[in-house]
C-alpha cells in the first residue's frame, strides 16, 4: 500500500546529532513488508537508566507485558522494535516470541535479558514470525552507528507517511545535554498513559526513579493530549533512556521536579515530546487539517482536557472540519456530551480567533465569512470557555476524511 505523504508533514526529517552512549541500526527482515527496513535496534552503553509509559489497554501486546516487567529493573542496554506485526492477541505463542527475541538480543549485545526492551506495531492477532528477526540480530548489532536515527524512524513506520524525529538540547548546571527522539503513529491514536511507539534518549545522568517522574509528567502534557480516531492501541510504548555520559551535577532520585537544576531539562523534554506527538497527529490517516483545541474555564485541568478530547474525538466535529463547514453547533454538542461540568449559559466559542458564541448564544451580528475562510486552511484553531472554573488544557487532533476509510479498509492486504 503506497501512501501519499501527508500535506501536514514537516519539510524534512531533522538532523539528530550523535548521542553519547547510544547507537542504532535498521534492517529489512520481512516481518510483513518487502523491500523496506522493518526492524530497528537501539543499543545503549552499560549504566543506562530507563523509564517508560505504557498503554492501559486490557488487550495489551506481549511486548508491552515484557516492558512493564523489565522497567522494574530500571536499566537498559537495548530496544528492539519491529513493524508490520503487533504481536498482540497472540496468546502463549506471542510471549514465547518475545522470550526468543529478548534472549537472542541479549546474547548479541552480551547483556542481561532484563536490560532488553521490545516493541511491536502492526496487524493484531497474527503470530509474530520472530525467526526472521532473530536471524538478523548479528547483522543488526554489526550495523550499529550513532547517526542512524532516520533509518530507525523509517523502520518502525506502518501506515505513517513520513518518519518522525525531534532533537533538543538543555542545560543541567553548566553542562549541555542532548535529547533525541523518534516516534511512529498514524491511526489507532488515542493514547491512555502512553503514545503509539516513541523512543527518546538523552546523555543526561538521571536516576531511574527521577527519570520516570519526569517522563510521566511530560507524556501527560503531550501524547495524552492527542487523538486521531479515539482508538487506544494495544501496543502503546514510550521509553526514555538516559545514558549518563554528560558531566553535570549529580541529580538525586528524590529531587523535586520543580528544582531549578531540572528546569531547562523539563522544558526540553516537554517540548520534544509535544513535537513528536503533534507529528503523529499531522500524519493522521487521511488527514488534511491539523486542529488545535484550547479549553479554559474547566473545573480542573483534567476536566478541561476531557472536554477538549470530547470535541477532538467527535466524528461530527471532525467531518465538519474536513468539509470546511463552520458548524460551531457541533462543538456545543461535543462539550455537552463530555461528562464534565460546563455552564451552558456561560459557554463561549471562538474559531480562528473569531468569537462565534458568547454566554450561551451566538454573538450578536456574527459574520461567518472570516470563520469560513479560516476553515479552508490547513491549521484550524478552536477555543472553548466552559465557564465553571480555572482549568485549562490544549489538545490536538486532525480532520476525518474518506482517506481514513481507504487506508484502514486496505491495511491487512
């Protein structure tokens, strides 16, 4: 299935600098696809700490189960990822496949099995042909190089139309540290405590407990604020590895997240994850428009986010945006169905910076022309004030077009 590159895609893949303590490789193993790389290996130096945020799906994949257990060890030497097969809903056979892949990777890198993390993405319910992966591990480990970020990002794609990457730098004390990340995702996007697949590494020296708190906070404000179709994947996996190669002041495991020493690192991590998360939305299956929904006046920040996601997940709102129809009544509907507190008679809505409704009714003298013009663009901005508190949140989504049906009706063929 050859997909046309999303019109919302960035102009190019960013140049991710070499990151001390990390190396990557990608190869074509024929897991599902032919003639393209579909497995990537990310290797880390000894001493690397790792944090993760994983799907809450009750039908999680065998790889997610493995990662959940391995995270308790707090150390990582490798992440092995395949595309084309999710190894989900595959029973004992799926767990056995993970076990074989992990043990073969550990042998190739001369590390413990508990330091190997795995992720799989693709078709659900089909056995993973893991022999195609394990037979390539010696060649993968021989190909490891510090500048293979783009190749790795391409290898984990399924219905993605472009590879997704981001890089940031930050200061910890007087020492600069680097953060690099790659992600994949296009459909089955409605994260619940994680993203589709995303792998981030930094050369900062961060204890695992602190790294986990930093990642959970940043994921909640980025990947947990996006949606394409309202469907949470069985395979959602976000991992953050810290190789510890940077020479900055020691960070205590119990350090408060608000400590000045962490301020710039938190900024960089949050910015990088938002970048990757928004790239996932911009590659939403069949997407033609990128939509930002800003909610204020919620009973809490979480309530505001749930209201924003109710708007973002509404098929009626998303198809109106696809059809360039300034039907703000559909936004009113979506706010009302969210289950969160909202004052109907104080509700206000703006589209493209133009206020269309205020205090529960249409603005006097409302002129739809500038709003209709805004709806023709690629970037759509919606603002909602529900009038009950001080909670704020911003979520990101895309429109819903017939392209979404075409892609998903074709995916298994």
